[in-house]
C-alpha cells in the first residue's frame, strides 16, 4: 500500500478536502507527511507513514469520504494509529511545518 502514495495525490486531497475532512484529520496527515520528509526518520517509520497516507488518498476506503459526518472516521483512525507508531519522529519542527499549512486553511 505504501507504493500507492505520491505527493501529488496527497496535496490534491488535502487542498480539496481540508474543510470536509476537518482540522484533526488534516493535522495528523500533515504531521505524518512532514515526518516522512525528515532525513532522520528511519525507513521502517517512513513505510508505516506512507502506508497510512496512501490509505488517506485512496478514493475507495472502508467508509466512503462522501458519507456525511462519518466519512473520514476511518481515515482518522488510520492516521492516528500511524501517529502513535511513529510519534518519536513527529518533532516540534514537524508540528510547526504542519501548523503553518493549517493556518491557511482553518484560521
């Protein structure tokens, strides 16, 4: 599944669905994205991150994103599990990068 991830799909999903997905979902997705970009993040962690992000950008998932209210709950669960797994690589710098992006969409 990690092989299904690409930057273009990620940014397209985030930009087009930020409001619908909500701040919590997008924040976790951005934390993971920026943690994966960090050179100090090991390969095993990047693999877990890219698998979660690939699920997030897939058009078909367990609960379709177009379902009102609950459409992003499966995405949130997947992203939260990945955040828990790689939390030691979600540094203050990673969170600052995510916050900078979030500010443009949610504030």
